[in-house]
């Protein structure tokens, strides 16, 4: 059975999508099979790999119009596929409200394909609504990308409380896989202060890899490819390679517990 990881943070612009696509691409480079799931109405993950957003996507899958395997598209990265998201997901959160077991729609939709991939990476919307709840219920692990700025800390407590509620009520298997620092600027003292404060509180839950601000990371999505294909030697590529190594190590340690 594949490892399902959701990237969650109710704040936008913290690096969820960037991490999903580039971690996925780097894992695929190591020979793992990866499925990206764009569960955000903005559809940025789909755009980041140049996917066709006019065809069927995750909305059609969770609404029961077609099985997940019929919505899968290949990406420029060998070994990495995607189920696209988009604006139709905006209505999904409203449509699901009155449904029974509404928290489990994504989990049920992805169940037939989880054995086909080593990793399924879900990009959730910047909110704590029903779509994010579905993404957390569908996953075994959650990664929290955290921007190295003061205000990024404000919502962390609330997010962790929500993860705890999901663990208690809907998904006992859900584990906080790690907190990932993103958009790190070594020139600012504030960035170091944020890093030290979070490490001091969460310890080993924090990934050792820190993703820096990098122009090439910002440019790659406009070309519809992950950064490892856009600029294999840049600092952004190397950072996500280190993160992939760390993810694989943590996954192995989890499986042997």
C-alpha cells in the first residue's frame, strides 16, 4: 500500500504546492512511483506540471462520475502522475456538507489506486474547511510547510489542534510526519528566530532540511515543470533532494516501528 501524505496549512503562500510537486519529482527520480492529487480549487499544482485542466479531475472522482485511475495524467517527470484540481472544487465543499460520512469522500475515491503508487501526495487548500478535512482523513501522514516568518507561527497551534481532532474522530492512523521550513532567508535574524523557536518546541518533528528562497523554484511553475527538470543544479533542486532523502528515511523508520 502506498504512503499517502497531505500537505496542510491554512495560510496561503507557505510552499505547500511547491513542496508537493518538487518532493514528488525528486522521489520519482529515486525510482519511486508518485501520484500527485491537486485538491485545491486554485489548481496551482496542476499548472506546476503543465497538466490539462479541461479534462476530468479530482472533482469528478470524488463525485463518483469516474474512477480515480481514469483521471490520472502523466507529468513531464518520469514516474510521477497527477489527478488535477480546479475551480469545480469550490462547489464540492458545499455539496458535501449534507452528505453522510462527508469527511471520507477523498479517502474512498483514492482507495482503488493506493496500491499502484509508492507515494500519493495531496495538496490541500489554504483553509481548515471540509476539503482540507477530507485530505487529512485520506492520509497516513501530514507535512506542515511553515514559512520562516513570525505570522506563520500564529496559525500553527490551530492547525495542530485540528490534526488532533482528525486523529481522535476520523483517522487514528494520521501522523504528523514533520514540519518543514520554507522560504528561508539566511540574511534575516527573524528567520533564525522562528526556526529555533519551532525546533525548541517540536524537536525531532521538524525536518532538518530547510527550503531556502530561490528564484529558480519560483520560475519553474511558469514552465510547467518541477525545478529538478528546470535547473538540476540549483539550490532549490538540491534542497528537495535532501528533503526526499529525509522523507524516505522517516518512512522507513515508521514502517519498522
